[in-house]
């Protein structure tokens, strides 16, 4: 048993915390710094994420290029497919698995015990997601350039192309975060990948909008990916089509509001449950 | 006296499960308070409420003078917490974890550097401080976890079973650090444990919790003294009540308790009565497997107030483990964000 020297009332009231509530930017930068460092410490995360879009790009172009171009539906099928490869590369890329690991290990609780602002716990992860999707987009874009695809919108258009892809990737990332926060279960987070399929395939993945018929044509109208692909393709083929770019950007932002709204609700629920 | 931690009729339910069923606490500044109980008794739920991770279902609590429900931000600046599991990111190095922890608490770069020097000594893992935490042993992780909870020099430290799973050497190191923090800095420490010797060794006062209620509270020596100066424990193999009745007739026996196949006698003169006890047991024809004279332990206190042993006994209430209760039940508590 210890013989504690109990402080007097004066000692207790004189305590000045070394800790303090930092600025919002400081909170964001602290969480983002850790999350980005985590991205670079998991190179194994990038390899499948990179192989998938390249595989689909090569297979789809190899299988459908002649028929698509021969029928006159598409002029340059490789250019038509490059945005699809970008969508495949960035959709579902997030730090949600790392978030689940934090929840399971108790580190998420440790974060909640600090004075950091709660929204920054998600926003900081989003910063790492932007880095991830740009890192994944660059090799796919480089592959397209090597295969002879040129951008009507020039170098600035390529940069916008990257940011466009990143915005879509970020918009979709809210779903795995919502599932991670709701369930704390890695299997559930991995299962969120099934959301990818309706978004990625019920749209203008293989054919332009004008060539779609029946129910697929109808569904594609309500699929935000249709507009994101439209914006991306316009940067390659048309130059600067403000109307298409705005539509695609708005589609991404709309989905982002929904997905991160769900993620915020899930976070609030998790905090409430303790 | 000012209370570092105060609770009044604090409740927390998960559905129909009353994990904490109306506890009162008064922990003065500078005290090491041991919260002793088996798994599922409500220790971790209480800590999570006091640390602002979990809203109370009913009742009130203040930590460092601030209300857990309405002033959680003020509390978080003043408390350090080492939860039951190692709350560590294995992909980072020990130094990065400590640095990050300092930043999360808004410390300046200079303060972080100074505090790193202070707490790295506690971690005591040499150059491994720059290795990734994944490569650490359980003891190293626990010490790092404790160091992280101290980086912002908290006024009140919550330690939730800080030595569970540690080897004896690591356990001793943690005990020494807890004592040093209390002696040198007057840090108030709220320590949950299911280890009797830990509570006995460290705590100025102990609260015994079972089924979500505090069953007894006081300095370990006082609690033990309440049982009696000496205990004679007879392990019998036969009619327990017959033997107990025979022993109750002996002058100088203050109390007789039976549990499983044990009879525990409280007396002020164990040495003088043990022979008479042996004769009485022999006289009633109940075979005796062992007869022991010893001073009371906290386990005896626990047995007296809960009717069950704590040592090696775990939870006998049938209550689910607290953490499992968190996972399985989505109670609608108030947020303490």
C-alpha cells in the first residue's frame, strides 16, 4: 500500500491542464497525417486496387474494341474505356478497414477520449483517401497515355481528370465508412464492395448513353456514375465541356452528401452507444 | 475535502441488463482508489461513464469538478485513460504513437518533446521505441499504452485492469509507476482490477463492486479488520452445517461462514482457538481435509459481502461481460460527445 501525499484543495484547484483544445485545422492535420502515413505503410493495399482496373481495361478493350469501333458506336474505344478504368480504380478505396481495426483494437475509443473534434475523425481519413485515389489514378492515366490516348483538354485537363476521379472516389468512400462505424466488422466493410457493381455496370460502362436501350437506359439516368463518366470522357474527347463537367461534379457531390451523411449518423450512433 | 471523482446514483443499463445499478462514489484528490470486482461486475462500464465514453442512463457524476454529461470536453483535458485493451495502432512506432497522442491533446511541439523525454523512461524499451508497435510484446504494449495516457500530464488517471495479461515483472513495473505517479505528482488514480493483491498493494481505498453495485468500501486494512483479526479456515468433506454448528458453540468465535466445502471462522485469537476447533471438528465426526490459520485477505472481504470468492472465481452472476454487453446491445443513452 502506498502512502499517498494527498494534495490540498489549493493544489487540486491550481492544476492547469497541459492539454488544450487545438484549432480545427490542427485537429484535421493530426488525424490526416496519421491516416496518410498509414496509407504508405500498407503497400499491399495498392497492388490489388491497381491490378483490377488495369485488368478490366485490357480485357474490355481487347474484347470489345473492334466491334464497338466497327459498328461506329464509339470512335476511340480505348479513350472511351479509360474513365471506366479510373472509376474501377477509385471506387471503394477508403481507410474504412483501418477504421474498423481502430474500433476493434480500442484505438478509436482512445481518439474519442481526446479533446479532438469528432468530425475531424472522418475528415482526416478523407484526406488520406484523396491521396490514395490520386496515387491509384496516376498509373492508370499513365497507361492510357502510353497506349496513345490524348487529352483534348491538355495537361490542365489531365489534372482535372485526376481530381474528378478523386472526388468520385471520395464520394463513394462514405459508404464503407458508414458500414465500418455501424458494424465495426471488417467482413461487413469488405462486403460493401457489392455496392460497386450497380454503380459501375448499370451505366455507360460499355456503350455511350445514346446506345443504351430499355431498362438499362432508364437506370443509367439515375446512376451518378453516368455523369461522372460523361465529365471524364469529355476531358479526353471534347476539351472543356462545362455542362458535362458540372453535371459529373454535381453527381459526385450529391452522392458524397448522402454517403457521408450516413457515415456521420453511424459515427453519432457509435459514440452514443459508447 | 474536494472530490476528484464523485458519482450519485449512477446507473447504466443495456436493455434489461443493469450493468451499473446506482452507485455512489467519492474519490478525493490524490487518492488511489481500487475498484475491485469480477468480470462483468460493472467496473469497465463505470470507467467508461466517468471517462465520458458512455452516457449514464440515470444519476450524475463529476470528474475534476465537471459533469460527465454536460462538460465532457473539460474532463477530457484533465484525465488520462488506459483502457482494458491496448489502445494502440500497430502500424506506427512507439515514438510516433506518443507524438501523435501529444498532438491529439493539442500540446505544442516543445511540450511534446519535453513530455516524450519524461514518458519514454516509463516505456523503458530502449531503441524499440522507434520500431513498429506490432513487434512489441504484451508488456511493452501495456507500458506504451500507459505512457500514452500520461503524455498530457493528467490530473486524474483511469486505469482499467492495467496489468491483466502481464507477466510478473511487467506487473511490478506498472505498480511501481502507479505509485510513483501518485507519490511524486499527487495524481489521483482510479484503478479497476480483478486482482486482489493489486488492490491490496496499491489502493488507499477499495470499492468492491458486484452485480453493478458497490457492496463494500474502505481502506483495505479496515475492510479486512472488519472481518476479524484472524481467520481459521476448515475445508471439510462431510456435513458442512453439522460441523459449522459444532464450531459456533466455541467461545471466542465471532463469526462462522460457510461456502462450498469451507467453513471460515473469524476470531481475535486464532492461535489460541485452533486446537479447540480441531477437537470440535473431530468430535462431530466430519472429516477435515485441511485446517488453516491466517489473517484476512480482500478475498475474504469479497466473500463476506458477495457470498462468492473473487480469486479465480470470475463472475458467478451470469451477467454477460461488460464489453460484450456494449457490442450486443444498442441502448439509447445520451451522447456525451
